C-alpha cells in the first residue's frame, strides 16, 4: 500500500491561490507518478446571467462564450501541470456550486487527494458567503490539500 495518491483532483478558479495549488499538484504528481484531473466549475446559468432581461439568443451566446473560455482556461491549467512535470489524465468542466461539484467529481473519479487554493477569507466572510475549500474539506471522502497564499504566512 502506498500513502501517496495515485490520482489528484486539482480544483482551480484562476485565483493566485489556485495557481499555487496548480504548482503543488504538478510537483506531487511528478514526485509520486500520480495522475492529475483538473476541474473548473462554472456558475449556474441563473448566476451567470443574473437578473438581466436578455433575449434567449444573447443568453445562449453568453453561456457558450463562458463555456469556451472555461475550456480554454482548463487546457491552460493542464498544460501548466504538464510543463512542470506532472501527468494530466483529463480536464473536467462542471456547472453548479463549486464545493458540491468538486466533492461529487472526486467521488466519481475515486481520487486519492484533492488540491484546492484558499483565498483566506476572514471569519465574517466565511460566515456570510462560505468557503469553498472549507466545505470541500468537510465533505470530501479523501484528504484535501489546501494551498494558501503568502499573506497567510505573515
């Protein structure tokens, strides 16, 4: 039995902390010969469009553009993992609440660990809007590696 994961789920959102998590996932993948699955979660259509009264054509155009941008972003993250010596298995675009979608995908893929960045919300922000990383830690079936930015160490 190995204590190192054979598969890693890297959840990314484009933040500086998620970039650090990308680097950590690449390093762990390289050191342990693990595969990395990279995921990004788009907001739901209602959250993406908001309360605006767009025509159906404009709504569809906005959704399609968001999906294209998200897929491009995922490929950029996957290429970064590869360029740093990690092995990418697949990219996964999901729609919904990030914490729930990350945990759901981790279960489906049966990953050994989840890598996620933490934006370092203060207590009030966590209470009002919640923390994706905190929720993932609480609900994941596997270990979760939470990467914090430099300001967290000051």
